[in-house]
């Protein structure tokens, strides 16, 4: 589900470039369950979010041409940006208060 008021997560990649983003965050209750992690898999660009304004994410490029860039955009703070260029390469991005 889309999460309003949380930490925006933006993935930038060419349309055919595949990636995985795994994020951990402080535990939250959503739909009766408690969650502290979320994994996104896809190709091309995507915008999503995490609950709250804290998170630790790792982006991994799995295939395709061009880099994969991960942007975490906390409210009132500079965004955190990391990129990976090669398939199998990973990079961490952290936003914690």
C-alpha cells in the first residue's frame, strides 16, 4: 500500500533496467500487523515510500543498462542519493533521526 506522510523513496533507472531495494525502519503497525522492513523489486523508475521519516535502504542493480539511483527524501532535510552502475552491485542509503 502507498504510505502517506512517510519517507519518499524514488528509484531512477532505464525502463528495462531491473533492481531490488530493501529497506528497514522502526517498527510500525499497518493493517493490524507490525512491520519493520519492505522490499521493492522492479524495472525502470518508481516512486514509493516508507512509514515515518526514518529508514535504511540498500539498492541492488540486477540487470540492464545504465545506473540505478536511489533517492531518500526526508522532510526538512537534504535528500540522500546513492547510485550503482554494474549488475550485482549494491549501495546503502540511511536516514535516521
